[in-house]
C-alpha cells in the first residue's frame, strides 16, 4: 500500500516538475554566474514520467533530492494515517456491537438439557412423596424466567378407568382461589372502584353491622384479604377456636424463647453452666400441658400429610347445597358472632373470602363469576373455571381419600358454590404458572426502567400494588412456620439471615390449598438480581425473572410446601449454571 501511494504521488508531481523545467532552468556559465533561459513550452511534446524525472534531475539536482524526500514522507504519513483510521473504525464497530447486541437466546433444546438434572431430582422428590402418602395422581409444572421448562403428570387422574395424569389434567386448586380473588380486588382498587379501608357494608348492605363484646366494630376489605376480620372459619364454636388459638400462640412463644436462648448461648461460652441450670429450673416449673406441647414441638418433623385434619371433620366442608349467588351464601355465617376483634388477631377464614366475593360484586357491578372469568381471559388462563358439577369439563380429574381402614375411596359429592372466592375453582398447572408469572412480572416491572430504558409492556397490576400484596401484615404469623406471614391473599417469607454462614430465608411467596379430594400449591421464588439497573451490565429488560412452581393432586391432606421449595431451588441452581 505504501509503494502504491508513493508511486502515485511521484507520478502526479513529475508532470508538474516537467513543465517547471521547461519554463525555466538554472545553469552556470564559464564565469560561474547564474543564467536563466526562457522556453516556450506550449508546443513541447509530453514526456513520460520517467523522462520527467530525468529532466527534473538534470535541471535541479539538489532540489530534486529534497522533493523526493518530502514526497516519500508524505506518502508514508498518508498511508500510516489511513491504516490507523481503518483500525480505529474497526475497533469502534466491534465495541458498539458488543454493547448494543444482546446475547443470542439459548435454544429450547439447550435449555432443556441444562435443566435435565433439576428435572431428575424434582421427579424423584415427587415420586417419593407420591409413594409415601399414596397419592393417586400428581401434576407438576415449573417455569423459569417466564418460560415453562417442565410439566409432567404422575399416576392416575381416574383410578377406576386407568386415565393417567397429564399436564392438561384439571383439578381443584382449593385455597389458591384466594390469590386469584385478591388479584381482582387489587385491580378494582387500582381503578378507583374499591376502597380497601371502607366498611364492607358500603358494597354489601346485606351484611349486618357487627359487635365484639358489646362494642361496635368495623370490618374492612383490607382485613378480609389478610384474615384479620375475626369472621369464623368452619368451626362454629368460638370457645374451641379461641382455645386452639391460645395453644398455638403459646407454642409459638415457646419456640421464640427457645430460639432466643439458643442464640444467646452461641454468642459466648461464659456462663454456659449457669444457663443450663436456669433452663433446667424453668423446665421443672413448667406445667404438664406445657411440657407436652414443648416435647411435641421438639419431636415434630416435616410431615408429608397436612396436620389440619380437623378441618375435614367439619360438616360445612361437605355441603351439598347449591347457592345461586354469593350474597345468598352469606347466610351461613353472617349472623354468627365474631371470634376476635377485627384487626387484632389472625384467623384463617374461607367464609371471609365469601364476603369478599360479595364486595367484588358490589364494587364492579358484575356477578362474581362473570368478573372472575373476565380476569382469567385477560391473564390468559383459559383452563381455569368454576368447580361446577353439571358442565362437561374435559380432562377433569376425580377425587380420592382414605377411609378408616386405610383404603382408597372416592370422595363424597360436594357443591362449592358457597366458597367460589375461597376455594371453588378448577385449573391446570399451566394456568397457575401463567398467573404466577403475570404477578411476578408486575412485581418486577419498575416504572422508571420501563420508561427510560426498556420497551416492555406494563404489568397487569402496578408494581406498588403487588409489593403491598407481597408485604407481610402485622399480627399474621402462621402457626406452622415462624418465618411465614400473611400478606394480602399470599403467604410471604421475607429474606432474612439470623447468623453468619447459617440458614438464609429466601424471599418466597406462595399459597397452599386443601379441599375435598384435592391438595395444591403455587410458589413464586423471585430472582435476587431482579432489580438490576442499566449500568449494572445485566439484562434489565427481561421480565419476569424467577422460578414459579405449581403442584396439584387428587388427594386431600397432602402438604407440598417443602417439596415445592426444594424444586424451586433446584431449578434456580440450574438456571445459574445455564448463564
């Protein structure tokens, strides 16, 4: 390239030097003086470049050397600048591409291969649970970052006819219906149609004013969604409920005191003997009933079967009466006394969500089921319907339980029209994953990033709304797990670590379900790195980010909480390896 540039420059300049050599030349006479001879160059023939060089060298031998040196430096400099420019432009293009271009999406086949280990582990977990408990059929679904990566059925949806479970199998989702209902409440609140802090009589005048211990009290929608209304569950006797609640609170208190004592003992080694003596003294002073509760807590292990078996002994659980409207179903409990003062104590209540469905009707101006079906249509949940007995519903499972002899039998006929909002819907694992991802998307979609950096669509709900739904409410500690608290229609575990290099409680949101012949869970495990900013170098426009697990089965009294958490952690670990 240098030789080309040099030759081109010399060729062009040689023509100009030729005309200058013909116009005037310098020579020395015999006396040593400089003489100039003028020539007429108009009729002079054109010389080739080589002859032009000879002519220029003959007339100006000293100037020609200077000229040749300057031309060489000019060509070298021009070539050097041209080369540097090309290199710089190529580097800028490379840098711009590395900054602007996104990483190519991993193909479904490669991603499925990356999740094979997680699928095998999770399949083994579910198979063990199925074998230990004797569940006839289980269906599981898992999504990672909004994409379904695993759906599979185990066992039979219909034992008598040997119909296997499959991802399309529809089962009762039980109390997961409460999370669906709260989403409709949140949407009405965003639209300004519902005041969460107004008395429920504003929307349901059929519900009477309530009193507690002779004092007039107010029940609000906010209390209903967090089980703080004081409305009873299936147990009608207030004394039994209070006694059971007192035992539960005492058990939780003993657990907290034990945890505090263990933490204090681990901080220092001094005074261990004194602490042991004081603990022995306190134990000796405990009553026999307290000792029984304490020993039961120490010996208790995570059970595969749900411990809430008393619920299935209540008559209302097996109602066969059909209610034409949600306001008609209020007659089951609207005249019963409150168990606790509203807003003071947590009392899980499906009847409170029946009242909530009446509030939705009053605020929206629609029948509750019509309003919910419109919600399912907006969310893309096309396989979620009310649990009605008359319609033909394809892929619907049958429901089972064990009798007193331990044999598998069909569950009795029930009509769930009295509790649509609290446990009256059928669905598939795919629809539950869709709902979980839609809620997670709304939770992670930060408005400032959406406007300034991303081109993503807004979520079904506003981020601040879902954040309030997923924030634990005071006085809502769950009796089974001290890390769990209730938010608005969801059970929430906050991110927490008590001691270094010890157990870390991940931020996790879930809800379980228990119905006649059915058990279920929907668990959402958000990604810890979901709140990245554009300057962090992460893909902040990819939502939702996290793992969603849904499990449904056709057997009552089955606990999936621990199993779902383990499955979610396995797939989260696989996703990190995939990155």
